[in-house]
């Protein structure tokens, strides 16, 4: 047997050609290493390995300026650092609110609010008399009391980006939304803002399959409960719809004034449109392209923070031919859902069973609340082996305090089903390298917890912290929660650089064949680069793993 016959007999030439074609199609950063990993994974798959991807897709980042970006245009850094300077040390630019949001503007706003029949006209007028004299930065943007009362962040949440019937979106005219109309000056912006809130009636999709409804955006603003936000006085709670609308109006006006002052040539709006095109308008197509490209051979996707419209329409349309898209029975009110996609050629679509409610019944009542859509737990039959497997996807609360009790509840379901039904769990655990004691979940505690329960993860046990980081982001000064803002010089120190994302599996059931992180779309991870970038549309890196079932096939 000559050399060619030998290679052909073992399929080497064919496999190498397939690997080269894959590299040419996906263009990884390190093609030589990628070919080796591809061949290793192909061999493992032939032996029944399961290829898993977990990714927080960051559904609700509607503000294109919320995070520091890695942007190729130097003017972006100049603009954002100028805004940082304006807010940090405004000097003579710290003018009174009434010079930006004028008494004439308040009179127009008051007329519209009264027409809505909102309570508290006199109290709100008194509040305006006090607010109008405040300096725009030190007395308004930086006022901790306004932040504690959620007087800007709450109305921003419900009006920034509104999903309408038919799958479209309508955005509030503001610097920090996807609105791209004329905001060159406060005078040009203000009529658009008023019309949006009080004149442009929208058709909103019905809830839980119900009938659609017609509402003005201002009708989405609801009373802020003092019971939940005790910083509010009783009087402020009673007039909170008026007060929220006034405060978000002042806030938006200050932002327009600020960027117009710092970028009088309008370059800020050019940059905004660039970011919107890359990370908002084309965000989901970019995400789908990543899943369909570099990870087209995945058997399982565990996704978090998926928009409700995306899980119902975009994912089934784009990936439904190849994958069973399994969604939460109760979608997230915050529009951030955990979803599992299973390869139809690998797992029987008809065998899928939703076990989420069983896990939630085991969740401790005194633990941090898990909201609808955060957790999805399902079982499915692996066709070739006849093995039933468990799959879970979970998005932890901001501080990660729900992660440990969720793991305990999911583990309890897995124990009931027994070791012959192995669990694969992709999650954004929201764990921290330097957690605030009692307020945030330390990643080392989480690792110790899942290890004690018999699980391993996509990171080797001896992996250093730097090799486990999956977030590398920092918030700018152009967003409504300035207490979270980070100076450009302190991004690496004060930003969110943490080990948050994991793929868990039973050590007795699987061997980790290959694993990695990605924040480039090329199966590579740059720990020094902040995300999102114009090419990476999420504030989380993606994690992936190839899991080889332990012999014998009967895992019991």
C-alpha cells in the first residue's frame, strides 16, 4: 500500500480537505490551531461527543452609547472622553436646568400631562420650580436622590425602545436610544420628543396571545411604588407619573445640549449611526451569522437574554430548519429570555419535555427571586444512543445571588432522574472575581458549589482567573445610571471584567475534549479588549465545549 492509498484508506485526505474548507469559510484568527481543533472535535463527534455553546446575547442594551466600545474611529474615543470630562468637571458649563429645559418647554409639557388626566399638577409645578434652578450636572445628572427614586431610569426603561405589532420598534427621541432623527439642537429635538410621547399612538402586541392594544408612549409610564423605592416621598409617589415624565424630559434635553456643545459639527450623530448599524439594526443578523458560521456544527445552544420577538420569530426563521428552538412557557417581562436550541438530527424534537416548573417548585422561597424567562430546564432524547439528557439555560440576576439556589434546584431534578440522564447546563452565572461580601456571588464559591455537587465546567480545574473571564465591559457617562459610569482610564480596574459564563456537566458522565471562549467571532478571546465591538454584538463573550460521553454508554 503506497502513501496515497494509506491516507485514503483512513479518510485522512478527506478530513483534511473538510478542515481546510471550514477554515476558509470561517476565517479563524489562528488557522493552524483551528484545523487541529476541528479534526479533534470531528473525531470526538463520531464517537458521540456533544458540542455545546452558551452565550448571553445581551437583549436589552438599547443605548448605543451605554458601554465603552472598541471603535476604529478615533473620534469616538475623543467624544466619549469629552463627555466624561463634561460630567466629571463641568466648570462654567454647569448652567441651570432652566437654560436648557426652558420654562416655555415646561409649560408645553404641563399642558400635555394635564390632558392625560394625571394627578399632582400643583405638586409637580412646585417640584419644577426647585428643579429648574439646579445646575444641569452637579444638581441634576449627578443627583443620587433622583437616581434612587428611579425618576429617569424607570421611564427610560419603558419608552426607550418599544416593540410594536408586526415586529417593528419605535424609539424615544433621545441621545441614548436608537432614534436617529434630527437632534442637532434642543430646539430641533423638543417637538419630536413631545410628539412621540403624546401624539404618536402605537399598536402594541397582545400579551399571552391576547388582542393587540393602542397606546400613546406616555401611557406606558406607570406610578413608581414607594414600597419598592422608599426614597420617594408619599407626595412624589402620588405624582410620580408627572415627575418621571418631567425628569426624563430634562435628562434628555441635557444630553442633547451636551453632545451638541461637544460636537457642534454633528460628528456624534455620525458615530451613533455607525454604532446603530453595527450593534442595533444589524445586531441580531450578526449574532445569527456567528452561530451559523463558526458554530454551525454545534449540537446545543444555551442562550440567555434573548428578546421575546427574537425567540419567537428570528431564531425559528433563521435556525429552525436545523434546530428545535425551545422557549420559556412564560416569557420574560424584561424581554430577556433563556432559550435552548437542540440539533434536530441529534435530538428527537417530539421528545422534548419542559421541566422548568419542577425546578422552580424546589427553589427556596427566601432566596433571591427568579423571574419568568430566567431559567429553562428541559429533557430530550438523543436519538443514536437512546439516552435522555437534561439541558438548562439560565440568566442570573445582576449580583448572581440567585445562581447557587437555581443550581441546587436544577441539581435536585437531575438527581431525581438519576445518573443515566446527564445534565448539560449553560449559564450566565453573574459571578464575580472580587465580589462585594454578602451582596455579590464570588466565582470561587460557585466553583466550589458545583464541584461538590459532582459537576465540572468548560474551564479546566487549574485554569487561572484570566483564562476564565467572559465579560470585559465598562459603562460610559452617557446613560441614566451615572453611579455605574467608568472613566476611560479606569476601565480595566472598575469595569466588569469577570468570570460569569459557564457550561456545567457531570464529571461522571462526560470528559471535556475541547473548550474555549470567543469575543471576536473567530473562536478567539481578547481579554484586554472591551466589548461590544462593531464586530461582536454583546457585552458577554461566548463559551463553547465539546463533551465526550464516558464509557460505558449506560451512564448509570
